[in-house]
C-alpha cells in the first residue's frame, strides 16, 4: 500500500474516533459500514463492530484512558487500509468522509482539550 493510502486510512481512523461521541456518529458509522457492500452481511457486522469501538472510546474518555482510544484508532486504521486494498472505490468514500467532517473533527478535539 502506498504512503498516500496509509495516510488516508490514518486520517479516516482519526476522523471516526474523533466523531464517536458527536451528533454525526450514526451517519459516519453508516457510511463506513456501507463500504462493506461487496460482502453481504459484512455491513451489519461492521456496524456492530463500530458501535462496540464507540462504546470503548466513550468509556475510555470518561476514565481519561488515552491508551484505549489510541488502540481503537490503530485498529480502525488497519481496517480502513484493508478495505481500501480490497475495494478501490472505498478510497474516494473515505477521502470524502475525512474532508466533509474535518471542521467537526477539529471542533470535537478542541472541546475535549478544553475539558482537560
């Protein structure tokens, strides 16, 4: 995988984790789960996995546990990388997701920093 796709997978994972406790999470989750369309049943399983990841991140933030959030981000980075390797169309969708939600990501990160 080239460096550009690795960076995009990282940006996608960071976007997803940053938005897990926001009002747009359901839309983000549906968009990522829908990328699994090539394998029937995988979209539902991906949605469940993403919701479990969200629960882990929300609980970790409440405890001040930055390690769990980093582990979830790393896991999602790997998942997005594999997804883009399997389906070249996923690259465009993930890029659009990152671009569309960049302002919300910055706002969510700023809000978390203000609370610390």
